[in-house]
C-alpha cells in the first residue's frame, strides 16, 4: 500500500500477518501518539513477523 499521512482521529487496519515496515513522525516539533490493538488467537505461537533480508 502507498504511504499515507494520518490525522488526529484517523484509523487504519492491517490484516493478520502483515508486515508494518514503515512508520515515522512527519512533525519536527510535535510528538506522535499511537494506540495499537492487536487481536490474535490464544494459541498463537508468534506475534512478530521477521523481515526477509535484502540481498
């Protein structure tokens, strides 16, 4: 998906097992706060997806 700039109150969804590889604060003066909610099966063995090495 293309990069997007979120505003106050915006939401976004990432599907299961998606790799979130880019995040940055576009402001040089203000802090960014983000609330993440992760839903997963109780028997999930891994919650982290390792990024494949770039060759």
